[in-house]
């Protein structure tokens, strides 16, 4: 039996709470000797949801906690050690020994703690795509130096990883012989995890998108949509920020950049297809014309479990696909005119440097304004792309460069919010 010590960053959010469900499921399997892996949660971190954090701590028997809110958790559970303030999650990671960190803090706020875990050589179950979007240039070399394995939790990247696995396993076996045989006692000999470099035999990686609530809406309706409409995602249950990003396909743009870093593949080999059923999560196209697709129900607990238990596959917590009920799988090209965030992804990859940090911070600020009903839905991407143009991109030498670009982008969007956009005619551009 293998015991893994786990820290959950963003434990009270959607991914965090589902991770707790997965852990409890896996531990129940371990009790029955149906799984070779047991998890002991040794740390929990949240932004400001103190009540939920304390409830999780009591439920899981965790004493090491972190909350970004300085005044949060005034009455901690008995014996709890609380870290408070902006750097609380990073201190938790540095001070508490663990084997794997689940990174699910929303936005750029999760970057310092995740990067700290990587430098310490911890395995990272990565649900925070902003870490790579904003600082892939720092994160990937740090993981390569420390031996940290990046285990993607996003369903699309987890799908790519699994589709690549047979070929990657064969490649490692050819290069390293029997040492490539999986062994829980020798982690360095496990099948490869991201970051990995795709060779010339990979001609294209395709990420799927549900299309969100505005897949069939008109350009005018999409642009002027309210938060209430944008938060009604047809397939996935997620937190508000990620749900809004999915509605604008900004989430998919961020995933394109994340795939570039995780799989070492250029932007011109990464594509997106709209797939409203959300059953096929990713496809990998090979030079010989073969395509390997990964399919699973739209349930985030499935990729969470795969990332936590890799390379094992114990019984899943999620329901299985009912093939008799699966009547059709639809695919179409995204409407890039209605969803211009997609094109920004390739611009970010081409610009390099701090471009990802600028776009990500600008988007976070614009989404906050939209949820506060200060701007229409269509202004989110307009403001994000305008910030990318005005702030530009500069080289990344340290985390301070990322933080500086982040701050500049937020200031640019905040300033633009005070300038009223000109009117928009039906189906036309802002003018």
C-alpha cells in the first residue's frame, strides 16, 4: 500500500471540493484493498471561505491550514495551525512535507504556491492553468530541474496526456530499456508525465470545447449577455470565474497556451473543435493519419482521480459512459469572430515573455467587472486584448517580472473601465 501526503490549494472551490470526494472514494477502496494508493491530506488552503475550510479540516483531520484573508478563520479548529495573508498558501507548501500538491486556486493567485511546490520537487496535480499561461517560461525549467511532475487535471490536457501515453511509453522504453517499467517504489522510472516534448510524429493536438451557453446565440446576444445567462453552462459545473471564461472561450484560449507548455508543441499544431456533448475531451493526430481520442463523461472527478493515482487506475468515482445511450458526437469549428479570445492564445505563444501574464490578469479584471454588471459580456475579451496591446510583452527573468506585468494589465483594464465604449450595432463591431 502506498500512502501519499496531499496538500489541496483552493480546497473550498469546485475542484477542491471534488478532490475531497475523490480522496474519500480512493481511501474507501484502499480500506477494501481495491486500490494500491491511500491519501492523507496534510494541508488545505483557501482564499476567504473560512467556514468551509474549517469544516474540511474537521472532516479530514487536517491541522495545517492557510487562508489568504488576513482576518479569516478567527476561531480555528482545536490544534489547527493557521497561516494567514497573501503568502499563506506558499508558506503552507514550504512548511508542510507532502508528496503531491493539488493546485486549484483560481487565477494568478495560485502561481507563487505552485511554483514553490515545483522548486521543492513536489508532484503537482495542476488544475490552475494560469500558472503556465502566466509563467510557463519559469515553471517548465523549474520542473525539469527539480524533477517535479506536472499531472494535468484539466480534462482536455489529461486527455492529451493519456492519448500520448502509448507512444511516449514506447519511446522511453527504447531509450532506457527495462528501467522504464512502472514501479511505485521508483518514481523516476514511471511512464512520462508532462512536461514532455512531442516529436515530429505528432501533427496536431485538438482540444474540445462545449461551446458554452452562447454556442448558437447571435453575435449581438452574445456581446450583450448578462452574468445570469453566462453562468448557465450547459455541460460542466464550475466556479463562476471559470464558467464565464468557458462562455467566452477564454478558458479554451488559456488551455491552448497551457498545452503549448505541457507538451512542448508549437501553437500552429494546437487546434480547437466545438463538441457540445463534452464526451471527447482531446484528440491527438499522428503523421501517419491515425487519431487517438480520449472519451469520458463530463465529470471533473475523473481527471482529478487519474492525476492523483497515476500510473494506477483504480475503480472510478464517476459514472461510466453508457454507450447504448450515446447517439451522436458532434464537432464543428469555433466561430472566431464571436469568440475572439481564441486568436489571442496564438498571439500569446508567438509573443512569449510576459504576454500570458498580461492577458490573464486583464481577463481576470474584466471578468470581475462583468460579474459586477459594470460591462457587457463582449467587453471582457475586448478589454483583455486591448491590455495585451497597450502593455505589450517583456522578457521573464524572475517571478517579479510576472507580478509586474500582472499589475500593469490590471491597471490598464481598470483605467479602461472608466471610458465608455461607443455603441454596438447588431452583429457589428464596437465603434
